């Protein structure tokens, strides 16, 4: 009997062992390497000096340059998240409440952008907003402007590219939340005298907050970790923290410094996820992928 | 006993109750760590991809028309003659490739089409250079000596690469907005001219930015006396620039779409734009920035096989076809080899074969300052 109980307890672990081994091999071990690397030093030739040095950490934590870029990164991620929340809520509400038969088709449309490479989607803005792009050509052809407007290569276009990339994540999360709300609740609120807007404000919106929060977390974390968008759509000054990691590792061949930088970003975004999980639960995000 | 067998035994012991769950998971985690450290499955994959055996050599280059030319004119006849297969790969940039090589095992990568002397010195600094037996590369005698000597100087008389082509990073400008006379009169300072604010571009690479900053502050780029004056010029350019480009394709797009009117540019790319009908001028200012590309053999490679391949690639037929494909003159000495009708029309081509009008990065000087300057540029670029 005791052996059966012990066997039953072991079974989940046995079943999990391939996953645990994979996570150990592909996530935990590489991360430990990065931690170890962050205490090494880069020599003048580009080779690494093995040892235990705190120089990289002192530089990363003590230098205002890194703090400023980190702050700029968080600010861009924040703007992106807020815009995604406002812009994404409306289509999510529409899809959740539509009586159209083609609801599945609408959901499919939401997934369509994922079929195209993120880089291609980002680069498409060059053809839309460029000096000889679609928008300038249209504005000139209908006589609104005489000369092309310079719209590309600034922080606004970086945010635009990120919104384009992350909007589907927000819509899906909000949609899942809205779809799970019992429609009788809003009807009950209206039957008790609420206007449609009051019912939305007092019932629908609060109940959809977990989805909005999950979408915001995803958008924020993904936006803060990106480096392609600033490269493609940003100007000379527009950089995010991940660009510094890329430069340290690839351009400067300074893997130890790059490791320390990436761990700072990881720790910061990890802390956000922990806070979110503590108050809202990570399972809300998983729902949107079901 | 292979890893699968070991895992099965461990699982059996766990199921039989010989070891507890904690021990089982600890052993599993330890196996993961060992696999990560020693290669494990990744190592096996790497060995599969590794082309260091005499049956194969691995070549990495820029892709596109260059790779096609190599495939057609060098790799196919080489394989036919020797039976050695050439596994061809591509990379997006020299920095990306050196990072990949640094993370690899010796022999995993063999030959690469790399940027000139500066990167050659970087590879040497990382102890990734090999020693070519020049007797096995008879076509090396046709190469411009000026291009070979800097390599010898770095590696103490021997070479780990053969020069293959050369070009310049000059000033490209849209003739619709900037005349040839204006470009000639202003030279490198055209790119810090307030009149073109928002219409200026530049390569976002620290070496080129500093080189041009030195020229704009009237200093010798290979002997900078006032680095602060250079940083001021880099800042001035940054504030006037619309965009730092990061690839040849992006450079061409920015100029062709008239997003920018002036930038530095790679001679071959500008030639390609001109051939497409764009009215783009190209100027190598006094002391213009020249560079060479070489075919580099990495440490741990099968040397005899690589040397034979290098000799194939230096055959005039191959080198000229590649040069015409990428619009950069080959490293073959025009005083010794007849280069045909197209090569003499390419920008940066020097019929004398001396390249005396060009300046190159002094590898010792630039490598000495690399760590400091590349890091400082990263800050200056972001507004510091």
C-alpha cells in the first residue's frame, strides 16, 4: 500500500523528468554560464580573463549611462504598453461581444501577423512612412503637403513599431478575459438602472482587468527586451537596453560586460513578473494561449 | 555506454526504489550540467556540422552574388578535382562572425571571407590564426604585395589569410542636391554641414565614425592627437544625422529613397546604385579610407585542404568573377594579371597595383584603442 502511494507520488516527477532535464540544459545551465561570465574580464585582445572580478558589476550598477538607457527602455516599454491597452481593448471587446457567425475568422485574423516575420513587419513601416513611402505619396498627391514629411527614425516610430508587434498579444489577453465574463451580469446591471456605459465601467471593465494586466505584462516585458525595432526604426540616439547587450557581446566582444548587462535586464523584468504573479497569478497569461 | 543507456539505467534504479526522488533529480541535473559543459547533445550536433575532416571544409562568407560566384567558379571545380566538399555558410557581419567563432570549437569553422587587416589582428589577438604554407598556394604570387605585407607584419612573417579584394569607404552624395564641386570642396566636412541636417547618414560602426571624425577635425586618423576634438565631430555628425545605417542594403535603400542626401558609403555598393540609374556621386577624399577583404583560415582547420581551396579561389577566373559580382576590385596585381574590361571601371580600382593613394586602418594603433573607443562611441552615439 505504502509502495503504491510512493509510486503514485513519483509518477508526476518521472513524467516531468524530460522537461526538467530540457529546462536544466537549455535554460538554467546557460543562465549559470552567464552569471559566471559576468565575473570575468575582457582583455585588450578580446580574450576573456577567467577569475572573480566585480568590475563589470561595479560599472553596470554605478554608471549613470546604463541607468539612463534602462530608464529610457522602461519608458518606451511603458508608452508601448499603454497604447496597446487603449488600442487593443476595442477590437478585443468587439470580438468578444460580436454576434457574427465568423467569430473564429476574426480570431484567425488576430493570429495572422504571427505568420509574417517580426523583422519584415517592422521594416514594412519604412515603405509606409518613408519620404517616398505610401503615406507621403498620398498626402502629396491629394495636395495636403508639398514636400514629404520626415516621419521615420525617431522614438515615436520605435514605439509605433513595438505597438504593431505587440498589439495582438494585448488583444488576445483582453479578449480571453472579456469572453469569460457572464453576459447576464451586464444585463443585470442595466436592468437595475445602469446605462450601457455605466454597466461597462462598473461591471465589464473591472472583470476584464486580469486580462488587461496579463496583456500589459506581456507587452511590457517583450517591449523592454527588444533590440531590432530601434535598429530598424530608430535614429542615432534611439537605443534600448538590449542594444547595449548586443553591442557589448557582438561589437565589443566583451562577453563579461554583456553578461552583467543582460542579467540586470533579466532581474528587472523577472521582478516585474514576480510582482505580477504575487498579486494576479501567472495563469491568466496561460489562458490566452489555450 | 551512451547517454540514453545511462538515463534508462538511472530511471530504472529510481523506479525500483534504489534511489530516492531527490537523488534521481540531482543526478539528472548533474547530467544536464555535464552535457552543457562538455558539449553533450550540442557537441554531437556541432561535430555533425563541423567540417574539419579532410572530406569537408567549411567556408563562411557574405552570401548573395559573391557566394554564387564562389560556388560556380571555385567550389564546384575544387570538389570535382579533390573530392573534398565545401560546406558553405553565411554571416551578416564581421562582428557577428567573430562572436560565433569565439563560441566554437577549433576546427568547427575553417575559411571565411573577412574584413581586412583590423579583423585579422583581432583574430590573431584571440589566438585564432593559423600558418599557411605558401608553397601550396602558387597563385599567391599574383596578389598585390601591399595587401599581403600588413598581414605578415601582424603574424610575425607568416600569414593566416590571403588578401582577396579591396575597396574604399568614401563619401556618397545625391547629385540632385549636392554638386560634385561642393562635395570636392567640402570633403569629409560635407557630413557635418548644417545645411543638410536631417538628410545626413553614416555607418554606425565606431571605427568609421572615428576615422571620419579625425578627418573632419583635420587630424591623421592613424595618429590622433586630440581625441576630444574627434568626439566633438562624432557628436556633431550624430546631431545632424537622420540615421546610422548598419548594412549595405540599408545604405542603398536610404540613398535610393532620398531619405538621406549624403553619407559615407562602400565603393561597391555605390557602384551598384549608379548601375541601377541613381544619380549618386562618390568621392574618396584625400587620404581616403581603404580596406581589404581576405580569405582567412582559422586555427584547427585542415591546412592542406584549405590551402588548395585558397589557390582555386585565387585563380584569375574566379577572383575576377567574384570581383565583378560584388563590384570591388580583386587583390590580383594588375601589373601581373590581365583583369578584363569591367574591373578597371570599378570604383577604388588602382591600375598601378600600389594602392598608394589610399590610407588603411593601422591595426596596431586601432587595436590598442579598440576597447576604449568602441565603448566611448556607444555612449557618444546615445547623446553623451
